[in-house]
C-alpha cells in the first residue's frame, strides 16, 4: 500500500514584513538535518523574509518534525520530490507566467536537498524559476554509503573504514534528535535510485555554492559545466558542515534569486 507522504510532511510558510512581489522561495535541507537546523538557526528564513520573499520550508521524511514511515520505498527521491510538489500545490504555487515575477517558485537546496532541487528543476521547468544548489555532489555520497558498517557502528561502535560513510555518520551523531533507523532507510532508498545528473539537466538558471574544504561535495565544476550558463561560488575555508551558515552564501543566494 502506498503511503500519502505529502500529508505526513511538516511544512510551513513564512511571510515577509514587506512583500517584494517576487515568487516564493522553497528551502530543502540536507541529510540528517531539518528546517530548524539548516535554515532557521543559520538565519536563512530571517534574511530571505527580510528581503521581501515569502519562504516555504519542509522537513523531509525521517527528519525534523515530519513522520518517519517504516517502509523503505517511501524515501525514494522520486517519492520525496512528488511529495514536495504536492506541498507546493497546497501552498498555491502557480506555474511560471511570462512577465509575472510573482509566479513559479525559486529553490534553495543543501546537500541532499540540492540533489532534489536539481531533479525538480529538470522535471518542472514550467514551475521552477531559479535554483541555488549548495553542498551538492555530482556523485551522491549516500549512494556508496556502507550500510553494513553503519549498522555495526550503531550496534557496538565498530570503526568505519569508508571515509564518506564515516563522515555522514558523524553528521547523524551531531544532529539533534536524528532518527538513525529512518535515515538508514533513506540511504537504502537512495542506493536503489541513484543520482544521474546527466540523465536530466535543468534548463533553468543555477547557482552552485560549495565550501572549498567540503570533501562530500565533489564535482561542482563538472555539474556547472553540465548545466551550461550556471554560476559557481566557492566559500573559503568552509566545510560541508558549516558552509550553509556562511553570510556570503546567503547574500549571494538572495542576489541571484532577486534578478
């Protein structure tokens, strides 16, 4: 039986004090994070609403205040994207209209959220205006995640030899309230539905933002070349963990989305 996952997602609308008459901005957080961690604690919601933008936030399944179903297939990226599209419909987002900057939606993703934003922009160019993709990798690090090693680590703290898996497990441990079983179901679903950026490339304006010390976000230059005409911002001395809190990241995103 298929679960109606859109109804189990926690999402919110954040209204600006003074509406700039531009399309809403949807924020999609990363793996083992949440709206509260990725976007509220770091000032994204505050700064975007101060810039006159209506902001939509959503906690992906197994994250934040959303539910954590037991079925692995509901965590498949295609199912998550379908649920996000349903949320946009519930929020009253309309397809883009020529000459009307208040229609459509802008996207800001981080890490896993950037993968979903890339695919949404490719699938729905009629709906997506622009996208900012932070901490994105051309080869999803979750696809090569060592689930067996993660299970052993959770059971008896056995060392994890696979560097990417070890880094991601560290993120899980550092995330307040992280639901480890749900996150591992998400990993299993992603391994069954791997990211293939060359299969469908967004034909929308893109801004890639990557910390120059981010070992999880590899292939930024290749992704930018694949999506011709896109822009890249490198954040000096920033890692996968702290790039999202960069003031330069927020300022560049607000400027890019405001064009």
